[in-house]
C-alpha cells in the first residue's frame, strides 16, 4: 500500500547540483526488500531514489535503495521536525542559533573560549563563514538566531508558545523550572533534551496538529493532543524522543579547520598550518576537554527509518554547520539493498559484540542482528571492560608482588 510522500519525505531538501530527490513510499508485509516498478518515471529524477518499507520483522521499518547509489554520494538531506540544543551545552556558553543550532561564534572567538586564551589568533580568518551581521534576537526574550529566516521559522512553528518574554532569566518561570529539573537528572554527556518535547507540543498549539498527527499517531497510539499528557502518552512521547533523537553537532572552529585542510599551500606552509592546528587542539583539550561543539538533538522523520548496523553502509553528518542532516553512502549500495547507519561511534563499533549489544539495549531498546553480530555470535558474553579486567587479573600475581615490594620499600 503506497503512503503519501509528504508524510515521510516532506522534510527532505534538495541537493545542490542534481535533480530533486524522487522517492517512493510503500508499506509492505514482507521482510524482503521489494523494488517497485518504475514505469512512467523520468530519467531526470534522482538516482538516489529510496524505497521505504514497513516490515513485519522486529525492526518494523527500513530504508532501501531502488537504484545504484555510489560510494560518497549524498543519499538525502533532511531538516528535522524539531531540534533543540542540549541544556548543559547552552549553559556552558556554547552559543548556537536557537532554531537551527548553527554556531554563532566566529572561529577565532570559539578558539579563544575553548583554549581559555583571550588573545588567541587564527590564521586565515577569512575562512570563517559565520555572519554576525545577520544575527537577530527575539524582540521579547532576546534568544539569538543566526538569521531572520530562522527567527521567523521559529516564531511560525513554536516560539510564540515558548517565548518567555522578560522572564527569560527568571528561575521561577515554568519553562526555566522545567529546564533546571531536566539538568538535575541528565548530566553530560547529554543524549536528549526535554525541550524537544516542549517544542513538539508548542508546534501543535500553534496549529501544526495535522502534520504531527500523521507522523506520530502510531508512536503515541492516540490522535488527540490530550493523550500526550496522560502517563502512557507521555511515556510514549518520551520513548520516541529517547530512541529516535539524532545527535547534532556544529562548530565554527571545525568548519574553519576543514576549510584550512582544503587550502592549496606550499609544503612548508602546509606543515606549519597543520602543526598550528595540532597544537590548538592540544591546548583546547588541556583547557576544556572533549566537549568542543555546540551540541543538541533533533527528530528526523526519514533518518529515523534507517536501521542500525555495526558495519554500516551509510553515515550521517552535518556539513552545513546547522541542523540539516546529510546521509552519505560509505560504499556502493545496490538496488534493493537496505541503507543502514550506525547508532554507535567508531570506537564503540570496535568493541566486543556483548559490549555493543549492551550499549544498544540500554539506549535504543533492541538487540542487533547485523552481519557482524551474527558472525561473532559464538564469542564470550562479556563486555570489553570485563575483558580488560580479565586480562589485568591474569597478570595480577606479578603485579601484586611488585606492588608489595613497592609498599615494603
């Protein structure tokens, strides 16, 4: 049964340099990928056409290629239904657009704050793309946006409801109390934000109910807005945010570094610039640690249809320094082949099968059965930490004896 394309693909945006994404949505009962007929389709339509299938397997749904997708090709670009910066991240002065999460600091300002060196100067400042002259504040609560377009988009979608006006810094304002309560139970590293749920509800209150009803009726099991506030409805919404939220990271400094990497320089100049950047990151790590980016999360309708694999054939990224998500092929993907991303980072994917399963169960509530996990099914059921502890215990007698000797001395 074909579904309306606007339900699942209405948040996709065009990719520069090629035809708009041409997609087909089907709900099917088979666990096998089915490629639909292409009669009547123009050849100018995208080669990266996707086939979305609802399946009876435990994964429930999946995203499939209907035509060859080549390695390095952008499969689709999508804006989120809602997005929000992490609350601790904002509290620690990581300045981002309140709508699209674009970094608001210039790269040099970013480097100065992260290194703790007010006099830090970056070479090639012209490579920074931050346009402070375009920034605008909400005239009532003064939250900052990267552009008039973002300010208007936020106002149209949810900010009229969430704007706290002159009470923006009042700790007794209901929204500020909500955010403080969330921070008190959700410490860094952050994985979600209560403000995603607040912005979803505000979107409904501003007249966007029909859009959300189509997209989230099944997840919430009820069509009426009032059901969101029942215990069951709230738990369903909370689970939806927790298991489907996609992390977003933006950084003007990172964008500047990528632009530096693309410069055509003499070998000596390249060596000097690379050495400068290496030292800069060492200084940042010493002063700030590993939290470098403006961070938040968003709900992406099409991306949430991508299942996980510990050996993914696609990856997500945010190359435009805002909330626009790009899904890119890591290898050639044949027609009928499922498009899978990884919910784990590179380091986590290198851990033992049991460790990977533990992370996925705790954060996404499923057990992975990707080819890598199936191939490692006979491995011992112990986490990577347990394996490390076991190795340490095996060497304990010698270490213990050495420890005793050191104590005696």
